[in-house]
C-alpha cells in the first residue's frame, strides 16, 4: 500500500469521524490498530487530526513503546501522564496492561483493582476482573515488607491530668500512668498464598508480622496473624468469610519467687471470625457491611479475657476518578470477665480522598464516638463513660521516590474525655512510611 493511498484512507476516516457518525472511542481504536500493525506514521496523522492535547501526544508515545515491547519505557510514560492528570483512565488502563505483559503482576494487580474502583464503565468492569483472575493464576503467592517511623505524644495513652479521686480524697496520678511521648520504629512482613477455585471464587491464606520498637522498651510490642479467606463474586457484589488467629507480644511483669521480673512475651491470644459484604449500588456507589467476633485470652490478666464483637457499615461514592468520599458507622460490644471493663461503643466516620493535578494524593478523615461501660468503676458509685473525636490527614506523592519507594505521611489527633481521670488524654501521632511506588 503506497503512502498516497494511505493518506486517502486516513482522510476518509477523518471525515467519517468528524461528521459525528462514529465516536471518539472508534478513533482511538483505529489509532490502536494502526500502531499494532506498525503503521505509526499513519496513526500519528490520525491522532493529529483530532486536535490532541499534550497528554494525548504523550499517551501516543507510550502506546508505540508498548507495541514495540519496550515495556519499562512505556510504563514510565504512562506513569508520567497519571502524575500530570490522575483522571486519565486510558493511561491507567494501558499502564496496568503493560505491567501485566512485563510480568509485574503485583503492581498490575494494584492498578486493575484501582480501575475496578474508579471506572464505572459496565463494559470495562468484566475486563478488569478477567485480568485479575489471570494475575491470580500466574502469581499464586507473594511476600512484602514495610518500614515506618511512628512518633507519638502519648504512646501509652496515659492521662493528661495530675490528680484523681481515690474514694477518700484527692491523690496523685503516678508518672507511669501519665502521657509519655516516644518515637517508634515499625517493621512489618506479610505474605499470602491463594488458590482460584472457579471463575467466581478463591481461597487466600494470609499471614503478617508487625513489630514496634521504642527508646523505652516498656512500649515495645509485636503482633502475628494468620487467616484463611474464602471470597465469592456474585452478580450483585462480593462476600467474604475469614477465620483468623492472632498473638500479641508486649513487655510484662512476672512474679518469680520474691521478686518481679520484666520480660517481653505473649500478652494476648485471639481467635476470630469475620464476614463481609460489598455491594455495588450503582456504578459510582458502594455499600460495605462487616460483622466480626473474636475471643481474647489475656495470659497475665485473666479478668480482661472475653469476647469482642463489632458490626460496621460504610457507604462510598466515587464523584470523579480523582475524587471520592465515604461515611461509616460501627458498633462494638466488649465482654471481659471484670464487670466494670465491659462496654458498648459507637463510632461514626467520614473521609474524602483527592488526587491533585500535581499527582499529590491526599485524604482527610474525621471520627466521633462514645463508650459506655457496665459496672461501677473502682472506688466509684458510677460506671465509666467516655466520648472521643479525632481527625487524620494523609499525604502521598509518587514523584518523590527513593529506590522505587515513596514516602507516605499520615498524621492524626485524638481527644478522649472521660468521667474517670485516668482516661482523659490527647494523642498526636504521625507515621512516615516507605511504600512501593505502584
């Protein structure tokens, strides 16, 4: 086919598209077909006929690089577009598919999950799910690590007051029970193994280890968790059921003969079961419900042992690909053996997330709640009653990376008020975490 004949074909195509008898999607498909058969110049001419934006021109370069199997360069181009315009869905689609072709299954999975969340197109939703099934078959297991600095103004959730009523008069609150600040180092390791059962269901075995180390070793803590999740996708949404086991480690005092020895060991064991439902109310709206129950066993404080139940629900709306908000409500019931530690709790939450033109990702959340306890508190003729509220802010920019890792800053403030002096406190905390740049 000579060049003049190709130009005639392109001219006819341009007239056809500009008359409105075909959509912009058809033009995009035509450009894609031309690139796939190596007719880059003709594809370029067709693109130029549509008065493309700067991002459209960059996107074209990425598609050509992808067709030439220069996947690393194509990925860099698509990421640059998303930094410039987070709402450019075609760039995220091509990025996810290019990563899949390059064998970067974990990162590709992240972007396909993101597309399921932000792209309400009923034609594309099943496509994303098929790619996710393909990834699950090719990557049945994975391991990841995490690192974070965790500064806090009140690591031990100690009281901000100096005195309390002991039933006989005013007494001083000990220094150990007052707020103590510290900077922790948090290390985590987690992994999974999953097995696809059929087109709609799968099993996932997951495990995680998390530890925090402070300058004051009394605040050191660690956690290990294993779980098995059965997940089923239905026409109306998705449901999961997850049994799990958890061990918590902390500094504890043990009586040995006539003296007390401090050691780091298992403080709590828990076994639980969680059931969750996620339903798409519309292409933009999602409803999620969760029921969780666990039995806790405190090894050195048996009076705290007992079941804990939680019921929570949330509603989220995707206003645009770069903007979403959610609201939620959760209820707790804790039933330890000691009467005055039993409580019912209620908490309401709201959050909004935004991806800016600069690529900066921000989120802002608020929460407010109450806890009402059962039996009278020690040396009081009334039960404990708490109310609290808090705010949190998170910042993340994929532009700033250190060897492929990008820092994420999350800060929060919590204010707890109680009719028992020991539980009047304020907490300001930040977490500076290094996460993989997806």
